[in-house]
């Protein structure tokens, strides 16, 4: 579903991602884990080209772009990649002047040019899926953090993207509210939604992800199935990281 080949990302002289090549099969759920500054969120944003790689190839389904020095990437090619992804952000980013139902409908009406009745039907279907249909007329400011994130997930799913990308979806929430979001993401995983998530929450990753990629200093240190990475990682660095995070999250 997603193929990354030799992805490099620089910010000025700083090399943030170093020659990363990864594959994310259709229907898989992958967690990107690692220390802060390791490149998790940058890699996630390179998948849907919110951050344009400095070099390398991104392929989603049948569409791909290759970035090379001095070569302009056509905007139409970038849009094709972006249209196949839905993005869930750490801080929800709901429109405060729109109700819950209007937030979910907005992209369908403005970008996709759907008829209003069709957009309304789709929005209600998704709000029901994430357990927020009873709050359809509420304002974001009147929702808890967990409720806002569930609405954000519904909004990301509205145009039926092939891939759902989640950037620290529970980090702004306390454990009880985070559990609401984990439950929703878990149901989507069971339905076969292809997901890639950057997270510090190893409980989220261990409950939902089938595969884990451990990143540090912009490089892939280790990849494997979630059970192996969290219980018996091959690399000492991965083992130390998992142990330290587990200890911190137990406190």
C-alpha cells in the first residue's frame, strides 16, 4: 500500500531522515516509536507530503513521486498522494467556528464538492462509527479532548482515504480520555483500515499495531512485529528504550 524508498529530509544543514526505505502493506497497522527528535512525525508527514522529502520516492497504491535535486515535483502528483491519506493530529485542529457535523462535512463540501445531502449522510455515518453522533450539533469548545479527537478521526475518514496517518493521537489526553481514542482506533484496525501512527504511547502501539518501526536520530534501528519489539527486541538500543518508556508509563 505504501512504499518509501531512500527517503531523506533536511531542514537547512540538519539531516532529519537518513535514507529510509520501508513498506506498509494494505490493511496493516504500524507504529513509529522512538525518542523525541528521532524523526517519527517528520517521516509520517513525508508520507502524505505535508513535509516534502529532500530526496527519495513515496508511493501509495499506484501513485508515486520521486524527489531529486533540481527537479520540480508536479503539484498534481502531490495532490494524488495527499488525496489517498487522512491525517489525525496531536491537537485535533477542529474548526472552532463549526459544529461537530460541520467539521466532518467541510472537506467533503469544499474540497470534494459533494452535494450537501450526501456529505451529511457520510458525516453522520462516521460520527456514529466513532460514537459521536449524539454530539453532532455541539461546538468543539464544549467537547472533552477525547471527544474532539474522535471527531477529528471521523473528519480524516470522511473522504475514504486509503491510509489513516495519526501523529501522536493520544499525547494531549489524560489516560481515561486516551482510552476512548484507543478504542476507536482499535475498531478501525479490526475493520482492516491501513494505519501508520507516530506515538510515544507504547500501550497504544502494543494494543493496536501489528508492526513497529523504532527510529532514532533519523534512522531505522529495528523493525518487527509488535509482540517481538515490545517483549524481545533484537537491538540493545530498542530494549533500553522500551524498558524506559514502560517504566515511565507504569508510574
